[in-house]
């Protein structure tokens, strides 16, 4: 992925210099792959047309168009935001931020079931604790009598 920036003087729009920056996928994947990432969480960089320039999970969507037409519309209205959208028939929590200096948007996709899973585990643990407490209470009540 490359980005080209043209520099001009203060008083004229005549180009004075050009800087070309090449961004390697290796560098981007290290930057967009935090150690505490949730399972199946994905980071994307998309351009102004919705084409995916970078995909943090093996570049499986790189080159494709973002499969959610609602997100580019929201991105054009707001610089950043959070949405719950369906992509490939799976609900995702989508957070995005539009870059100021580039026509790109950074997107985080997290499947909703990956977000709800820790809460469900806590609910199961709470249920087990309540059942054990109930059994101990019943046993204590019968042993006193």
C-alpha cells in the first residue's frame, strides 16, 4: 500500500516536492494486532470507495469491497462511530474512525457472539454458585432438624 503526498510552497500551489510512503502489510499487521484481541476480531483499512486496503486476518478480504453498504454511508456523515451491522449474515459490533490526513478509514469488526461469550460464562458460573448455595442451605436445614 502506498501513499503519495505533494508539497507546495506557502504562497503558490506549484509542487515543490513529492514524498511516497510504502506501507508493508507486515508493519500494518503488527500495528493492528494487539495482544488482547478478541477471537475473530478483525481490523480493516478501507478507502473512500469502500475498497478494503488491509485486512488484519490473513488479508482474506483485501481488494474486496466492504460487504456492508450502511457503513460507508455512516462514515461519510461522521468522523468516528460505533454501529451494530450484519456482515455475511453475522452480527458485528463495528467501530470506525476516519483518518484526517488520508482518505482512509480504520475499522474494527468484532462478532457480537464473541462479545457476549464472557457474559454468558459469568452467568453459567453464577448459576452453579446459586445451585451449590441452595443445596448447602437445604442440607444445613435438614441436618439442624
